[in-house]
C-alpha cells in the first residue's frame, strides 16, 4: 500500500493576518528605533513628544494615551545611552588601554536592556572605537567607559559612585533619584515620555566632558551635602 505524505496542519482562521500584523509592527519598530538613533538627542525628544501626544502608530494602538510600552521604553533608553556614548560626552584618552581598545558599555547584572543595547549598538562606534556591550559586576565596572545601572541594582549606586568618582566612567541609572545619590545621568518619565536628569559637576570631576546640547535637554539636579558620594 503506497504511503502518502502527511499534509501539514492548516493554520487557524486569521493566523496569516495576525502574523503579517506582527511582522509589520516589528518592522515599524525597527524603523522607528533607527530614526531615534539617527536624529540625535533633539530628534529623539521630538519623536517622543509625538509618541506622547498620540500621533504615532504605537500611541494610537495604545488607545491614543501616549503610553510607552516596555519594549519601546527599553529601546528609547538604549537610544539615549547610544547618544550619550557616541555624541554628547567626551572621554579622555586615558580612559582606554590603547588606541585599539573598544568603547565599553557595561550593564550591571543581567537585565533585559543588555540585549536591546547590544542590538542598538551593533556595528556602531564612539569616535573611531567600536562599541561593545558587556554584562558586568562591580569588581570590573572600572573597565567600562559607560556603566548602566538597572533599577534593580540602584541601591549600589552610592558605592559605585564612591569607587568611580575620580575615574572616567559615565554612570547612568534608571531614575532621577539615583542622580541624587551619585549617578551622572538618570532617566525619569514625564507625561509618558522618557527624559533624563544630569549632575554635570560629578561628571566633570570624573574627567568627562558633557556637551552643552545634552545639558540643555536635561534636568540638571543639585545634590544635598548628605547625598554626596
């Protein structure tokens, strides 16, 4: 008796259109992220303003509330971090072992933003140096040029700030409160938009030169004496 090949199961009704919708959304998200990276900080903030007032497909899909979903928030923060590293902060040559050393962005501990940052920075450079994203712990934080501290590790910011205060490592955290406790830059949400706060004096003490453009777009904070690292 001849054997007949078993036919593949048919997809449920509507599955094809659902897959196409997901692919379209994914492609749109990649294009939006590319635009954020290309536009610099000012362009990024303009894009976020459009997102917040509901004029983009993402905002409309969220019921025109302008709420940034988790993936968008990670992508926005990654775009900001890339802009900090590549365009708006200057590191001294002493921050690198030699002329061929990469620009290292460290993520403290395992956090979803590490994968997003890796994708964001793939094939990109800070000056002439290729950007490399690593998952690190405090004992090797000094090997980074930029250290990102996720929300779950922000309790370690004061100790990190004390250890790194005279070293050219830009300390970036996920809250404005962390800037009060020693970070150089920290994110916060305002009207459903990701913004950032800065403490330029501590960055300068670390030997880092923060651009005036970045500071114009930041909320500059002052620290109380008891909050100094």
